[in-house]
C-alpha cells in the first residue's frame, strides 16, 4: 500500500498524518506547539524555539510511523503550516534566533515605518498583502535594528515550513504561497519584488529560491532519518501555506466553492484565475496570494478565532475540567453544553473578537477585544456563547467582504479544521450566516493537502483535480434554523457598531 505523509506546523499542535492514496488517514502523531516568553523585560514577547519545532515535529513523525508495519510505505512527505513566522540560519545551517511568533507585538514600530515609507497601497499593488505587524519583512527589519550582528551572520531567512524542509533534507527553498507571506513577493511575476526589497532595505541574499509547490526538494538525510524514523532518502516535496493546502482535498480550487478553515485562525478562501490587486481589496483586509495550484491564485480574509475559545478554556474552564474528569467527557463537551444551554443572544452579552487585532474587513492592529452588555444575570455559559456568536459574526463580515470583492456569491461553503469537531460552533455558524454549512469529514484537510502535493510531485496523482476525484467525500451539512437565523440577522448590525464605537478607546489603551 503506497502512502503519503503530510506534516502540519500549527500554532497549537505539530501534526504528522499518513494517508493512503484515497485520502484515508492510516496513522498520525502529534505534539504541542509550545510558546516561549524569552524576555522578563518584555513579557509580551512570544517565540517558537527552533529545537522544539524540529524536535516536536520529528517526534510526531516518529509516532505516526510507529503505527505502520514498515516506514517504507511512506513514498513521500510534504510540509504545511502557518505563514509569516521565520528565522535566520547561517551558512552551516545553524539557527541564530528563535521564530518570532505571530502572537508577538514587537514589530509595531516597523509597521509604522513601512506604512509611512513604503506605503500600504503600494505594497498591496505588488504583493497582494495588507500590511500587518506579523508580516515577515517587518520581523527582518526588527532584527536589522535590534540584532544587527546576528542578522549579519545569516545566510537565509527560512519560513517555518521551509525550516522543517531544511532540517529534513538540507534544501533552502520556498514556494510562491509561502513567499507571498513575506510582503516581498510580486504576484504578477511570481518572483521576489526588487522594488519592495529596495524600498525596505532588506538584503536580497536572505531570500530563498522560489520553486513551485510539488517540487521534489531532495531525500531525507541520514541525521533526519535517525530523528524521525523515516527511511533515509524518502522524497521531501515542497508543500505550501496551510490554508491553501487545505483547499485541495475539499475541492475549493473550483469556481463557486469556498473554504472556511476554522481553527486558531479562521479564514475564508476562494480561488481566482489572476491576481486582483485592487486598492479597495487592500482597504478591506483581503489578501491575494499565489496558490499551491499552478497558475491559480487565492483571495482570502481571515482573523484569529479559536485562539479566543482556548483563552476562555484556560482562564474560566476549571469547573468544566473537574466535571469532565468526573463524567469521562472532554472539557470541551462540558463547556459546549453550557454554551448551548444559554439563549441566543447570550442575555444581551455581545463580543468583539479582536484579541489579536482586526485583519478583515477592518484592518486595525490596535483594536482590542470587548465583551459588552454584561449584567448580573449573565453566566459563564452566556459568555462562552457570546464569544462563539461574536466569532461567527466576524465570519459573516468576512464572507460579505469576499463576495463583494468577487462580485458574486459563494455557492458552497465547506468548513475544515479542528473546529469542525465542535458541533455547537458549527450549528451556530449556520444560524448566524443564514446559509448551509458543510463540515468536511476528511481527516485533517490541511496535512492531507500537503500529502496531495507530495503525491502530485511524485506522479502518484496526475494533478489536483485527479487527486480530488479520488479523495472527495461528502461532509455533514448544518442547516440554519430559520427562527435563530432571523434573530441573528437582526442582531448583526449591532455587532458591526461595536468596532467603530470602541475604536478610539482601544487605540488609547493600546
């Protein structure tokens, strides 16, 4: 039985999944993605340690392989994951500084400099990027200002997926979908933008060669084989950005089909044939990005989502954790029972989900989260329901923005990601959106998309359409409840008033 492995470097977990060629998961492993706060002087700083990313991913791969009769069944491996986080390595391959996490706000000064000196519209007109503090170029500029001696030693700046590929096979390369995350890539030429590189002052030598997704980079090295359990020489194939990989197994590379990836971040993506670099798209926070599908592009809008549910669990889920331990349920089952028991509208509580700023359709890194409408009748279940409703109002806003940009409705919305296991969240999503929501039944669509790219690169699939025909399976469809959908449609304008009402206060607090 031929198998393929996809590795997903997520903000919560590092996952390795082995699939057969019909897209069925046959083995998997996982390790947590650990956040580190490296400075007592700057407690807000957050990094990923390279040895934990490599060690955790290697352990996840080894765990997955332990369920197979023979690691030689894995014919190839491809990596996907988060977009902007990267690190410098020297010529010998030694990492010089940790990954600055997207949680880390240290690049606010570089953001302001870029907006004034390079320009928001100019950046979008070339690279399709709204300018966010988490963009890779701003991390490099921060290093140049605060750690110039370290950056001077660097040979390449590796994005996190490219780092894992380097650790597996020694190749320093990236693909167009990942290069799009740097804010230094030209969507029209699919190459590094000399104009943005010159305007930023970033050293061109730091940027890797750009190769198409599905390119065979090399074979697993002896040292990587010892770490991971993979057979030495196993082909390492270039994957791509996580949410674009996730579009492949659910068919969202087809016109009219949109993917809603629901996890730590939530993004709505649609495929387009050519890059639309319209200033109006930039102002609404849409991103235009080279696709992992050759000759295609993606337009997407997204915001942090599930990270706020995880925050609620950590801060207020202690009672639910005790109840779960006593009943044998999961803590999330207990929490969602409380949320579903709360009435729609959460007894007037309403939530603005801007814990990590706003990305789409508002572009405002200084916006903050807010819970308003509190009274002494509001319960913790109400608050959790308000958070879920707020995240889904945010999604409705993003979908309206994507549809306005495309000039057409999204005919079919398919949800993938860890959030699909949360049935209350999915049903509330359908109710708030007022449209059917199809939750993919595929096992981990994002690493499956990476595995598909490995299969295409190795000739096991003819192309993405052939892979989809072999893998596609119908998902569970959540239909909106008409009464609740009408309630949320009336309440949505109130949600939209929260951001402008609180903007000046949040900026002052920030």
